C-alpha cells in the first residue's frame, strides 16, 4: 500500500465532508448570529427563539440541496470502492 494513495483518499474525504457540511454550518451560523442580534436588541432570552429558526433553515436547505449532497457522497463512495485494488497492493 502506497502512502500517497491513503493521503489522497483522506484528502478527498475531508474535502467531501467540507462540501457536504459547509452549507449547513454556514446557514446555522448566519441564522444564529441574526437571532442573537435580535435577542440582544430586544432582551428576549427565549431558548426556542434561537432553535426553531435554525431548524427551519436547515430543513429548507436540505430540501434545496439534499440531492446534490447525496450525489456528492455517492460519487465519493464509488471513487473509494474503485480504488480498493490500488490500496490493497
């Protein structure tokens, strides 16, 4: 087994993880900051006020780009399975 093959697969895995989780994390961050600003401005400290908008945005985002994320994960898995003979050498 060649070290460069393993490093290449690990690099692809990290990149795929970033592409799949990145949009969700960015939306949650932006909604959290906006809700935090709203809560600070109005002195409302309700826990559900910060949770519900994040949940709604994540659901909307998953319905919008969920198929793209699944396709990205399937392509990565296919790529890894195709490289098994190369890793097994």
